[in-house]
C-alpha cells in the first residue's frame, strides 16, 4: 500500500536540487559584487559609507532578477518533466548541466568584468561585442596578463562543480502529492515572476533603476554585468518633446554658439588630429594634477591654445572617433558605431575637406579591425588606413595590442611626408594602455609612478616628443594645425578626479607652429565634439551645414560654452562653472551644482549663471540628438541653421 501511494506521488527532487543550486548561485553573485567593490573602492571614494551599504543591499534585487531571468526556462521545463518518472535522472543531469554552464558562467562574467570596468566606468553591455575580434586575436596575451582572473574563473567552475555534485548525491528522493506539486509550481511561478521583474512596482526594473537609488554614482555597484547584458534596451531610442517647435529648439541654444565665419579665403593648411590613448588631465602637473607624468604635453600646452576644461564626450575609445571626427556626442548606452543609427547621414572631417584637394589618412598602431577603427574612419571620409598590417617591422609589436608608439609615430611622420599637400591625418596612439608594456630599451629607465599607468603615460609622452621633433624637420610642419586630445581617461590615482565629471576631464590643445592662432590658457569649456567645427573654422571652409549643432569653434572665446555627456544614467550639461544633471529615471528631478575643483574656474563671468537657461539648453540638445537620430535629421540643426 505504501509503495502504491508513493507511485501516485511526484518526485520533486530536481526542483529541490534547482532551489539549492540557485541559493549557491545567489551567494556567488554576492561574493563577486563584494570583490568588485573591494577592487574598485577608490572609484566610489566620494560616496558615504551608508550609501555604499545601501547600494550593496539594493544590488541583491538585481542579483535575484538576473537569477530568475536566467533560470526561468529551466524551471518551466521542470514543471512539465517532473511528472514523468522515467525522466528523473535526466532532470537531475539537466539541472546540473544548466546551472553549471549558464548560471555559473553568469558569475564568471560578473567576476571578469571587474577588469574592464575602469575603462568605461559602467557595467559592460552588448557593446562588448564590438571588441570580440580584439579579444579573440589577443587571447593568449590576455590570459598571460590577467592570469589571476583566468585561474579564479577555473577555481569558481571547479568549486561549483564539486558543490553541485555533492548536493545532487546527498539529496534523498522527495515525493509530493499532485495537488501540492501544482500548488508549488504556482508559488514558484509567482516568486520567479516577482524576482525577475524586481518587485511589485508597475514596470520591471531596468538598469536605470540602479542609478536612482541610493546614489547615481553607485549605479555600477548596484548593477551586475549579466543583468546589463540581459536587459540592455539600447536598440531603439524613443522620441522626446521638451520643445513644441524647431524654432523653440534653436532659441534654447542660440545664446551659446557663435556662428562659424567663412568670409575669408580658404586656407590650404594641413591638419593632424592626435588622439592620445587614456591621457586624462590628471597626468599633467600642478595646477591640474598632483604630479606631471607628461612633461612634453605640458610644454606643448604652453606653446599652443590650451583648454584645461576639456571634456571627453564618452568613456570608451570606440566613442571617441565619432565625437572627434564628426561631432557626435555619446549619449546612448551603446556606442554610435554599434547602434541602429550608424547608417544615418554623417559628414566626417575626411569627407568635408576632400572637395578642397585634401589627401586623408588615419593611423592606428593596433591590429587592423580593432574596434572597427578602419571601417569607421573610411566611413568618415579618410581614404587610407595604416595599422599593424601596414607597419613594416613586426619586431616592434608590443606583444598584445600593436606597434609601440615611438616607432609607429615615426612611421606616421614618414607616411604623412609622402601624402600630397594639403593633407588631413588622424592618429590614435595605443601604448598608454594595459598591460602597461614598455619597449625593452625603456625598462628600468622610466620612473615608476603611483600606478602602473604612469610608466606607459611617460613612455607615450616621450614618443610624442619624438614625433614632433621628427615632424619639425619636414617642410609641411609650419603649415600644419595640430589638434591634441585624449580618447578618454583611465585609472584615477588622484582622488580629486574620482568623480562622475572628473573621469571625463582630458586636455585639449591646438598647436600651430607658425602661430596662426591665438595661444594661451583658455578657461572656457571645451569638448571633443568641438573639434570638427574648430577645423572648419580654421580652414575657412564654407561647410557649416555639415557641422552638427552640439559643438562650437574653439578659435573663439566663449565663456558660455558647453560640454554634454551621459554618465550615471543621466545627461549632463557643463557650462560657466556649473552643471545641470537630468537623470533618465522617470520622475527624477533635475540637479544643479558647482563643477568639481578639478575644473579651472572660468574667467570673464560677471553676471550670475542662469541655471534655468542651462537646463533648457540641455533639454534642447537631448531632443535634437534623440529625435535627430531617429528621423535621420541631425543636420537640420547645423551651424548654418543657427546663423
């Protein structure tokens, strides 16, 4: 009789195994979050300990949501399969395999993203797919450099394999009547639905909810990387309507930009745009950083037109190219060149200058195809691309990314010398980047700093000096405008720069050896997206209709100049020593405040700053950007339209 009753009951051991396994997975998520915080505690130095604790607790909500989303399909399958006694062993194996390859892999992703976080300031999303080719091609070197993470990942897999095996062997068969099994399935469904949507609120949680509580600066600590990958909703933008008409939009930004003049004769001058890998402002000496690690760049800033209040419009290299070469700020969760809008009408600098007899080329010492730089620069009008494949001496390979800066920059000068004049060249350096490798002849000769980044910054600065020394021997040198900036910032060793805005501060320098432009330290706000307008202005090209409305010419002083960024899931406008922050979370209030002390106080501000106007300007930019991308109409608000 007992056996007959048992045969009528359902063996729910696979469900119990799944439950115990998910508890172990949940613990793994918590531990990797604590590890993430331990490694990057300096990043959150400006936050209070109470808020950090609240962020860690809030993160549990996102961990539970991730676990529910990842394992819901398995749960649904078990709801059906546990009714078949013959599938018991298969179900146990399925739970083991699924948890091991799916859920444990999510923990590994969370663990490994600790490495990448310093370069983006946020949890990785689908944009990491743009680096897939780089990762595959450099896998042996990456394993050597980040061996601890490889070993750690293997240990995590091994530990969970042992735990799951022991749990599965020690679980005794558990039987339940059909009524209670149905009820259990209903309860588990409700629990998984609630966990997956993050609670009882009207809408499921999204990444932006992590930035709304307890502090926008702690959003990355609240989030986990698998959640960002699962829930990223950047495929399509939604239109905004802060302003009812185009005329109202233009009115909101009219007092910021001075129109570019093209009355003078067109200049047939060469232009060289140097994008320095990871050269944050903090690597310059006082009064900006604590100590100089880039003495030559400082010398150049004293000879040229220097903007200490320079802003990188994004946090990744792939975002810098559209900003510098087209004037597109990075205001989406994903990079422009990975978005659905990459096929929109875009007028790159290479395209703009080509009708005026310019030859164009872009130089990047990394492996060809890295971050799609070759395709992207072709897209923006540069006719030739020089990468690792074009460099003649493989012995100068740094072992991971490409050719060391010093030899590649010398190669660049020689190739530019062969170009027909006038020419425009873009150059992107690579050596000031992890794994912080130096050429053999500099090992032990370059002073170590507070962090490994300091030694490669010094090396790249030396390479930059050699580049200018070599270029100065060429006939075209004095007829060339050099524009220097960084793609983004990197590791913060100076706690003053460890803020949402400090992590966007980069130097911007205009240097013309013949002194055709006014030099000096300009305390106006400047940003990467100002560079296209600046070059068109310098060359006196009648191409205002191909200049986007977000930037302005840096040849004109304008104390009311702006910079716009997206950080902490919010849009920011920086202007006149102030900031306006518009969080993306629904119903969030606009915040205003003083720029951090790492910014140089702007000169010439007599009247009080009108924060209401700044807010309207920020909203105008967001509307132009968002609706312009959706409708492919960004150039409807070009510099020409503002005149």
